[in-house]
């Protein structure tokens, strides 16, 4: 996947041909169940690969909360904000972004708490996968959502050339208005991914696992008075530090994602230069140039989460 190129002209034509300006959310997002092609139980791997058309891809995952309080975000991205995301990156010199949209819900209460698109570059294909997301509008009264399922999938079920070939980390953004579950129970992993065997993992541990190849951010939308309350933000700040971002105006989300990618992405030339310096320093000091990171996978029973 990932063929084609984004342009403002192509996006404008697409938006006009589909009549988005005159359509409601329900008329755009028509799925009444999870699309089989987006069911993570059927997906071993999503790949973001270089090609002749896109020789230096930058992989970006955008995980969207699709519970009842958050459906306005994917609607806004489809109707208006794709140029803020893709166009801004290209204008800043990042010519080959590939974006994977993920739908996220509550894995205790929802039928489809994880939905996986494809890494894409063109307006048409980005629109295709985003509008196939099932806006379940579920969630429960537990003040938690399964954002950590996006980190699980990114860590264990994606392969990205920006990291594998160039040691440039990809980017993983989750967007929502609630805290995250403290663990992912083994039975949830087996139910919502393609694996047959699994162990319970803490959210902190799966974040660290995802951070091995992605810059990880969470955007908390303060879209109403309830979302501004401290209890709705949980321990995101503890988990992510400065990478936990509070956003009062949801219409600026796509633009801010682009700005973060532009700020943190290192061009290949800069990375190569840094590697040369690190290697020279290591030779002089007779020290290794890499470290091994480990994650602690704690076992926690699912009952502790309910």
C-alpha cells in the first residue's frame, strides 16, 4: 500500500465529488460493523515501505477515539483537515509521509475497540480507509479507553522502512478525552489481535515497546468542561511527560500533528552525520554505540480492570 501522492487539488476534487460539505457524519461513516479488512484479528502486519515513488517514507499512525463523545474528530479530518496534516508535512519538505488511521474504543464494552487501516499517501486512499471506520459510538462509564491497543498493534504488528532502513523513528499519535486502561489483559490481546498465545502487559510496558520504533504522543481534547477535569486526564502526564498534549481546539489537531512531526523528524543527512560522530567517539573511548532496552511485562488479572 502507500501508492499515489497527496495534493490539495486532489483533495478538493475528492471532497467536492463526495459532497462532504453537505453530508452529516452518519452519511459519511456508514459502516454498521467493523470492516473485515480492518479487523486486527485478521491482520498479521501493516507495512510502510519505501518505493520508487516514495523513496524515503515517514510512517505516521493516528489513533482516533471512536466512542460516543469523540466522533466529531474523524468527521472533521475527512471534511476539512487532511491538508492540515499531509499538506503541511509536504510543504515543510517531508515529501513522503504515509499515514495509518486506527479506530480505538473501549475493549471492555465495545464490539470493535480496535480497527486498522493501511499506511497510505494519497488523498483518495486516506479517505477510503478513514471513512470505512465503524463509529461505534460506544464506550462505558468506566472513565477509561483502550488507547493502549494502538500501541500494542504498532509495536508488534507494523514494519516500517523509516526505522528498519534509516533508524528514523515513526510517529504514533492517539487522540481522545479519557484516561487509558492500566493494562491489556492476555485475553484481550488474544481476542483483538491475530495471536493465539499472549501474556498480560502493563500500559507502561507496551508504551516502551512502541517507543522503540515510534515517537509516541497522546493528544487530550478539552472539547467540553468535563474533558478539562483532571480525572479525565488520568496518568497520561506520568506515562508520556511532555508528549502528553492538551488541546483546547480540536480543529487544530491535524495541524499540530504535522508540526510535531516536522519538529522531531531528522532528515537522512542529519542522521548519517550523527551516526558518524557517535561511531568516532565510541572508537576513541572503546565503548559500544548501542544499548539494549528491556520492558517489564507484568501479569495483571482482567478483573482488576473492571
